[in-house]
């Protein structure tokens, strides 16, 4: 994406992937949290029940959000792309003829 005022180009794709990956990675902790709640109070949070999934979704959202904020703390803005320009010169070599091989047997 081109930045205004001649600031160059930003690498928005990698940055967005990092934000999404941080959210999903943090939310993955919801699995252990939901199983812990089921272990502590199986009467109210049965495995596969509605309350179980409500708790798992809430833990996923909270831990995912916290991880995403930690990522944004480390990398608040996308990096700038650097583009190198130059000249490419092709070098053509003369084709070589194969050297004869001595095939006499002793």
C-alpha cells in the first residue's frame, strides 16, 4: 500500500497476518481453560454443553485479545518495504565444443 507524502510502501500483509496469528494463538489457550472449568465444576459445565462452549468462547476472546494487544505493543505499525532497483547485465559465453576422449583399451 502506498503511503501519502512520499513515505514509501508499507508491508501491511505481514502485519495483518501477525495480528491475526497472535489472536488465534492466544485464543488456543481457551481449550485448556474450558477443560479446567469442566474439571472443577462438571455439574454446571458439562463437556459439550452450552455453558461449556460459552466459557470456551469467552476465554478464547479474552486471551486472544490480550495476545493481540501484546503483539501490537511490540509492533504497533507495519514495517516499510524497501525496493532495490538496479541494472541487470547478461553475460553470454561462447559455446564450448566437447574435447575428444581417448577410448583406447589397454
